[in-house]
C-alpha cells in the first residue's frame, strides 16, 4: 500500500503549506507503521499477546509506584520546609 504522490515544486507552495504537507507525510508514515504493528499483533497467538500485556502492566505498575513515592516525598519535604520556615519566623 505504497501510494506516493509526486513532489510538488516548492515554488508553488507557501512555507506553511509545505509544513502541512510534511506533517501529513509523517502522519502517513506513522499510520503505516501502526498498521504493520496491528497486523503483527493480529497474527500473533493470543497467549503471546497476553503475556506481553502482563509484562507491560507490571512495568507500568512499578513506574506508578515510583511516581507516587516521589510525589509523596516531595510533598513531605515541602511540608517540613514550611514548618521550619514557620518556626524560624516565630522565634525571630
């Protein structure tokens, strides 16, 4: 499914029009890549797809847990700094 349009001379296009055409070309390329990936998934056995999804779920869960811990740590650190700042203001 390789439909390639002949290049339009740049003289006839404004820079914005050329940029839009370039974006459409990238979109076409991405859609073709996605189509190929979907075709591979459709041909793969369901058990293999499920195994890959489980591995992805474990990795996503780990990232989520690390993100929550980081956010909690930052909030706790800000609270402690705020309390120290408040204590310094009341003593001065």
